[in-house]
């Protein structure tokens, strides 16, 4: 979607001018279903190629279409593609805030990681069974990972990219990430500490020491086949938070790290990593739970509070 507002009047005028011509509207309509070259557009609208080329230039400058030179039987041809399906125009000026904040929330399935480093014991499962062969890290590349509801590894990390769909001029008050997690031991072991760290945009924001790998009872959401096993059953729901003043784990201050250190406006996504540091005191691995395993019906939840 193309976002326009009175705050960028130059861009708004360009788009408005581009849309003010019946011929240009016809061109946009023709490009709604297929890419076309200038000659095809001129023939379809019954106008000279030079006229079509002029209209294409106006649409391209407004960012409404994209053009690309491609080989043709004689030289090259310019192929046109529509750039947007929707346009949103914000006609009110920026709000004058009076202390009120807005919230952006999104949940990431645990199998949608973009990078990883794992070591045996490692594996993943869903409601139907084991997704991959256990203890073979190369299988973590398997596209079936997208179905995972439980992932475990003895060492390493999982990394995710969350889309950060907040206004570019937003002032962020706090960022929270929450998920269900515990240590990773063979079968399970309640006395198996593990130092589990969370990073946001490459910055370590806090380490929580999980006391063990929990399996004394079935997880509330676990399928029957898993509930009857001797494996990990549930975890603890933990929340890492960074504010304008400090970083916290479950609202207990952990360090003086603040929002500014995360450089949130550098990209339109937020990188989240959970794992075990190489120099951790307790290298007890981790289990991470999806919304259909363990005790809590949620995936990895990101919440951004901003003004």
C-alpha cells in the first residue's frame, strides 16, 4: 500500500497529478492483471507510442508503476508493472499527543526462524509427531519446520525477524518479547539450570537462568502421544522488556540498557534471538514452545508501545 499524507505534500502532488489523467488511469487499470510494454499499452488505448511513453514517465515519477528494460526481437523494450494495489491518503495533520500511547503486537510461530545454530540433543515436534530426525542439525533447514510447536537444542540459538510496522516518526516507549521456555536435558530433569539469553537487534538485553527441564506432568496443551512420553512437557512464560529507563525480565530491572540502544528505526524489522552464550556458566540448552504445546497458548509475542 502507498501511504500519503499532508506531511509530504510534494509526493502527494505528484501522485495526484499522475491520477488526474483519464489515459493514465486506463494504463493503471490495464496493468492490474498483467505486465505490458509501452507498445502494447499504446495499442490497447489507441494512442501514439510517444504519448504513451510520456504518460508512463509521469506514473513512474510518482512511484505508481515500475519499468524494466528487457530484450526484444529488435533491441530492447520497456516493460511496465503496477507498483501498488492500494493508496491511503492521510488528510489530517499529525496528532498532538497528550500522554496516550499506541500498541503494535504480533506473534511469530516458533518454526519461522531465519537463522539458527543447534547441537544435539536437538529436534522439533508438532501435534502429529516428530517433524525431523532427532539430533541431526542439518534437518533444521527442512521447510517442514514451519509446523513446529516445540523446538529444543542443547546449545546455540534461534533467530527471528519481526516486521516492525510502526510509524517512522514514532517514539517508542517500550518493547516486550514473551514466550514459553525451559532448559533442555535428556528426557527431562528439574535440576538442570540453563542461562537463556535474549538479543534484540544484536544487543543482549538479559539472561534468565532456567532452573530445569520440566516433565513431571503433561503440558496443558500437549497432544496425547507427547503427554504419555518422558520428554519435556512444559516451560515458564517469560517476558523480556526494554524501556526508556532500563531492561527488565518479568518487570524486574536487569540492566541500564534503554530503547535508544536498539536503534529501532534503522530497519523496518526487529531481529530477535534466543540462545545460550558460548561463555555461559550454565549451558543447559533450551526448549521453546508454540501455542499448541506446553501450558500457554501463544507463540513468540512481540509488543511495541509507542507515541
